């Protein structure tokens, strides 16, 4: 069978699976719609968190980034996993104990303030919407490349699929589809990695293969060879290349960690488990499932780089003749993500770090994972699988984000503030309507990405790190921080971060380089805006502390509330009070 | 807060503090601050600092979260604040 047929089969059978699950797991109450009724076990929840968390950026972009950044790419690996340690110890158990549906609801209760709740809703919506644009673009690109349909049509199909199962099933449907999507995406990610590791090093486990010797009998370690190959061509040494300076890497890693711990669509998933104990455990399982992909990614990155180098220059001085280039090269040239220009007119491909002589004038980092199976000559079914996996990653994250948005609007704004007397049936209906609108808005934004699309990840993580994480952490670990203090802290934290990000908006936004919320453009100028969330968080903590000293401590009943959610006993399922 | 609950909370804070030290050492310490020193040591084909940054820190994170979860379950039982089974 040809590649296109196989891809259609893989993609549409995975969609069929998601629909079947959605039909089976329809939501009939707000508790099911927002928190899956609070019946999800820790392992299942861990898997759902894995799919919720691992987006098109993790699946498609991350290994490509590592591929070209080498050691510098470690900030993503540590940052996006280390955040779960913070989440497991500092936030998840207490939020679960408090037992509400949404993050703004917790903030509103703890800070006894509608203003705080509204600020939290605003942060959540901006962070989630910016994040979702990247997912929608991922869906569009995966469709247009693998199924050869128009980008807009691909986006439309993706929106339709998410609509069916997210609107019908709410958190319940999303949870069970995410479990299926996790299986699809992890299988699709590891299968090519195992093949490639086996081929290059003879070791089928990519994590070990990366530290093994080459299978060509030379006895040279893969990473040593890669260091040698890239430095010969003038690139930075793979295993030591830094991302900016040491301070930038430090700030970047810390920002991603606290940003991860503050992302509402991930935190929300902890409301679905039946107990505090299960919340702690499910953070552990989530990290296991995430680590499965995140420890394979560096192997995929290094091996893809090696294969790319070997294809272009099979042996030193023997460069690939352009007319004899392989099929994958031609395919990606068509998309414009790979470009060659024969500068010296010899008909061969030279790929060097020197812009004067380099003839691979464009190698988009995002193609590395998608092109990897083809570069390594793997069978067509593996390539088809990768397409289905990329779509699973994008759809599962989009669904989680949509739920975070719709619940914060229908539950926090409408039920909580505007129309408190709304019946459960109408609240359920309104959250479905809001979700439909959110899908349309995000689809529109995916089709016409706004100017800040290239910085979306910076913005989402920056907002979560500088507003939501500090507000939650202070609310739990300090009994005294007052409502005024929290509002002032959140506003100044976001203010500083947004100012910094937007300051770079003009510089950072380079049309055409942004694919799935690409981050590379930010790195050329001083401290990257992506690394700035931690500064915003420090501002937030400081301002809140000072304001709290001035305005006095939180009232007694709030202090009692804090004492109550610090201990596990007495927790029920997420519910109304 | 009752004395029981406040000593439970103090023990929890101590545990979190210990775990966060490990969290910091394996990622920011071994993976970033002391990476060059550690890179002089080899772990198969890996330079050790590079290994911590791209593999080791993640394994330790997983172990930490499970350790914390386990230790807290014991602490809950010690202070009698476990959740009642539904």
C-alpha cells in the first residue's frame, strides 16, 4: 500500500476510536463535565495528564529543537518535567482537597474576592487561547503534509473532531479519549526511535542507544562521532553547546518549571481524581508517562541530526549530489520547510555553519521528527503512524485547553459571578456553547495567526509562571496573604511579563518561521522572553508580600479554610458548596 | 490549628524542603551549574553532566514524586489525617 492510503487508514481509524470513546463516555452532569465525576483512578489520570500535557510542541517540535541545540535543548527536557515535582508537592494535593472544579474558583475562595477570581479567569483565558493556536496550527500542518489536503480544510476537520468529543463528553469524554490518545502518541513516538536506535547503534532502547557505540564496527561512541561531525562543519559541539549564557539557561529552565506547574489545563486534571492520596500518586504516574517520551526525545534529536548529516555527506568530502537526493528531501522542499541553493554551482549539497558556503539555506527544526522515519528509510506504516501520533498530541492538548476555557467562563464568570442562579442543566448547556465558540475562535486564530503567534509559548508559560503559580502557592503556604495582596501580585506579575514579551513582539515575530509556536526567534536578543516568567513570578511574590504587610492579614475564616485544605481528611469528590 | 495538625504540616514542609533540595541539585546543580566539571566523567558514551541534563534529572524527578507520595501516605497515617474510604 502506498503511504497516503496507509496514512488515511491510521489517521481515520484513530479518529473513529476517539468518537467511539466519546459516545461511550458522554457527560450528563456538570460534575462529569468539569471533573469527570471525580472517579478517575491515578494511573488513568496520569495517562490523561500525559496526553493533555504533551502537545504538538512536545511531539513535533521538541526533538527538532534538541537536534539543533544539542545540550542547550536540555532546558526543555528539565523544565517541562521538573514542573511536575513542584505540582505534586506544592499544589495538586491541596487543590484537590479544596474540592472545586476550576483554578479561578480556588483563587476566588482562598482570596475571598471576586476580583481575584476574574483576574485568574483572564490569565487563564489568555494563556489557554495562545497555547491553543499552536495546537490548531499543528493539526493543519499534519493534515496538509500527510494527507495532502488544504491547510484550512485540515484545520476544519481537526476542529470538527475535537468539537464532537469535547462538547459531548466534557471532562469525562476528554479524559477517556486522552488515555487512548496517549497510547497512540507514545507508540508513534517510540516505534521510529527504536528502529533508528537499533539501526545506528544496535541497541533497541533509545535511552541506552544514545550512550552506545556506533553499529558500524568503528567502536566510536555515537555522541562523540556526532560532536566530531558537527564541529568539522563549524557548528557548535553537540554535547556542550549552550543556549545563550548560563544565566539564561538557568532562568529558562526555572520559568518552564513554574510555568508548567501553573498551567490551568494541567492543574484541572487533578480535580478528577477521587482523593488527595490519588492526586499525589497521579502526579507520579503522569511524570512516568511523560518521561517515557521526554527521555526518548534526546535520542531522537541526536540520531536525527546524525542521519541528516550522514545523508548529506555520507563520507568526508563525498557530498550528496542534488539530483540524486532522496524522496523525503523533495517532499519537504515542496512544503518550503527545507530549501537548497547551489551556491558554488557544483551540483552537490554542502551543509556547513558558515552562511557564505552553506547551501542548506533552510532546515526547519519542526521537520526533524516528521521526516525522521523517512530519513532513516523506515517502512511507510511507521510514517503513517507518526502522522496519527502528531494529531493525537495536538488534539488531546487542544481538548484540555478548551475545557479549561469553557469551564472558567461558564462556571466562574456565569455561575460564579454574573448569573449565580443558573440551573445545572443550563450551566451544562452554556459550557457546551462556550466550548463551541472557543473552538471557532481558536480555529479562526489558527487560520489567521495573530502577530504574537510566534511568541505564544512564551506568553502562555510566562502568564502561568508569573500569575497563577505564585497566587496558588502563596494561597496554600501562607495563611495570611490577603485578597488585595493576591490581586496586586497577579496584576504586577503579569504586567511585567507581558510588557517584556510585547516589547519583543516586533523583533520576535518573523513571518513564516513560526510553526507550532516556534521559539527560536526569541533567542537572538539578550534574555529570552521565554525565560522571563521567573522574573514576573518574583515580582508577584514581592508585591503580594508588601501589600499584605500594609493591608493586614486575611480574615480568620480564610485562615481556617487554609488549615482545612492542608490536611487530607474530610475530602469529598469535587462538588458544589 | 490543633497541635496535631500543625506538627503534621511542619513535617510536611520539612519533607518538601528535602525533596526540593534533591530536585535542585540534580537539575540546576548537575545539569547546569556544575555541568562542565561533571562532563570530565564518562557514563558509557555520555558525558555525565550532559546525561544529567538530558536523562538523569528526569529519572530522579520521577523517583522524587513517588517518594513524596509514599512518605506522605505514611505521614497521614502517623497523624491520623487520612481520608476516610468512601
